[in-house]
């Protein structure tokens, strides 16, 4: 997926250390939104060890608390069930913080300047890798090219990933090192963009990215461990209590388990493995580590590419270019993996952006799960990741098949600047259709797709309820009727991610007996004006009864 050039305020973390020891914790001093349908806000929540012991009046909570209870006064802030990013890439989030981060570049020239500065700060001939650029708002109205990178770092191998992870731009030296010429054929599911003379521009889309994989050394295990620990602290400091971790490599899962065992990682992580690392889950099915924080849930597959790079698979051609997009997984290959997952009760999470891509995933899920006498096999909680553009005929199929729509609100408020050009006005009605999917009875689990997006719960909540840019812009093409209520947005970011990972009996609401996962901000997201949602500051993150972050 893609990353919008969002204007989120930078968070300054006052404390993001190892989790505090568990024990009685009393949270009060502002509304406690439990997430229980129809329930009014409570005055206090009492946490004992790893669980919620009581939710209700402050006086009653104090009476039940231990004498040495830790008293946390929100001072007018508000608390909620733990916010969970239903779809993110944890290693990528950390690496973004530790490598050349291009997410704030706002033009081709800014990209050139950033690479030039990095090259000057890192002299020599070591390859340069960065990620995060997105050209949709750039004044040049074009992709970067190898010529731009050659200007920035003459003779250097440079490979820069587009924010969505579905394209890279490579320098001339990188193309030469990879042996990529005008005669190189693109692999199935990939594109090599070329100029008017037939020479490669340096832009490689989807599976064509594999052509330059070997020219950049992979991150070392030590760097990946640092990235995971960095991402965990960053996310706790933003108010997230957990995430759905997508396209996970086996070595990264091992690192996460080790960090949790050492007490150096405090978030809940539901892992969906890349096929290359899926041997364990396809053999044994879902499992959890001894801490209960790191869970192995299933496998992550790709049906198509991204809308911004015109790789999303569409039923009709793009409105601003030829072609129907790309299909990245072959039918027999995908069905074979799905059948293995079904046999061990592992979940399947499959990326689909375009209306054709979404229809194909729904068809494949239906084909794999089959029909029972009493109806479709809806107990698997298989997921479509992104579900961005869905044909009207396919909207009801999510609910009928029991398929989770795992969607990222921030994608809409960035993509809707260019989606009208890609899709035309008629197809926009089925784009980012959160409200229609909810009305149909589907479960919509919200996330961010970080590092494609910032990975900030305030932005995701705001985007869901406002459906406007971060500066307040929208128009009729943005279909404001697809915005959701604040209650729906809260559910999409708390209970729904828990349900989507078979954890709704343990978390997702603030109720006695459930796991003590809680997020608090310095103002009430349920009542402040829309624009103030983005100004809220996280003040408390509790995971499994332990304080993971406190401002």
C-alpha cells in the first residue's frame, strides 16, 4: 500500500521505557469509554495484575483497590480500550526510523537533495537504500527516474522504495549491477517503466522490484532486532497497544519472541507470515509465545498491486492510462496455500486493492472454504487487506462469506487526491466504502499500513470520522457519506482488530475479566471538534496490565 504525505504533528515521547511492574492500577480523572455498546462512560477502571478488575464509579473502584494501588489521574483526558493497528509492518516501521527516510520529500528536487545529503554524509561506494517517497502531490507530476538519482549521487548504487512498497526507483549504477537493460523482460506481475526511446527509466513496479533485490545488502539481524525494539517503543508512545503484523519473515518472528522473553518488547503482535516464512504456521496452525504477547495467526498473500502505481487489478481499464493492473498470485498457487491454511485453522490475509482484485479474493476464499449445508464457512475470519475499491455487487459478499475488511482510513484521505483520475467518478462510490461495508454487516478492522502511512491512531480515527484531508479539505468525489460515527471508528480501532485476530473474548473492550489493555489521550476523541482529534496527545498506554508508556 501507499503512504500519504500526511501532516501529523511529531510526537515527543516523554517516557517509552520498559513496562512497569504489574499490580493494582486505578485510572480515573476523565471519561472511560468502555467500547461496550450502549454503555455510558465510566468514572474509573481498576486494573489488577493482567486483567480489568472493575469498571464503574470512582468511589467503588477505590474501595476495591489495594492499599498500594498506583493512582493515575487523567486530569481531564479520556481512556479507551487499547487501540490496535490491524495492519502494519513492524520491521519496516523500525527500519524507517533507522535508515534514509523519504516520507517528507515533497518534490523530485527535494528527493534529489535528500539523497545528495545522505551520500555526502556517507561517502564511499556503499549502496544507498531509502524508502517513503510518494509522488502524487509533487509539482513535477511524475515518478522519479534514474537520471534524478544519478544527479544526486553520481556513480552510486541507489535504490529508493515508494512508500507503498509496490515500486522502487533505481540509479543507473544499480540497473547496471543488476544487469537490467532495455532488453530485459519484466517478470509476471511486474512492470519495467521505459522512456520514449525504450530505455528503462529506473522505475520498477511490483514483481519487477525483484530484479534489483541483489544490489542492496539486506538488513543485518542486529539491525532488524534494533528496528523491532524501536518500533515497539514508538508505537507504545503513540497509544497503540498492539498490531496485526503483516508479511512477516520467520527470522523476524524469532526476534520478536526473543525480545518479548527478555522483557524488551511490550505490545501485542498478531503475526501473518510471508509465504517464505510460513512453514511453521502451515504445519502447526496458530500459536502464542509464553508471554502471550507474540501470536502466530496465519499467512499473508498478495492478489494485486497498488492504485498509485497503477498495479491494482481493475475490472475495467484505468481512466488515466491503459491496462487493468497486475495480478501477483496465480490461482493454483494461491489455492494451494489457502487449502494448507484451512487444514490447520490458520487465517489467510490477502492484499487486494482494485475491484477485480477484491472479486478474485472473494471468489478464491469461497472456492477454498466451500459451502456447508447451513451456509458459508464463516468461522475462519479470513481477511482482505485494504479492500479499497469494491464493486457494488461484491460489497455484501464480505458479510456473507464472513470475510474481514481490514482497511486503513488514512489511505482514503491521501488517495482521494488522485483516485478520481485513476478510477473515474463512477467507480469512486465503491472506494474506501467503510460505511457501506458496515451497513452490510461486515466487520471492518482499521489500521494504518505503516510504514506506508505514519502509523498514528489519531490520524486513523480522524480520517474515519471526518473523511477529510488533515487540513480539512474534501469534495463530492471523496464521498463524505462513507465517513463513520465516532462510536464506529472506536470499534474499528479496538474491538474489530481483536475480533479479526480471534481475540475478542480476551480484549477489545474494557470489561471485568478482560485483558488490561488501555489507551488514553489528553482530550476526549469522542467529543472534541474534528480538527482537535489530530491535536490530542497520548498520555497513557497499558498493555497486559503493565504501563508501556506514560507521558
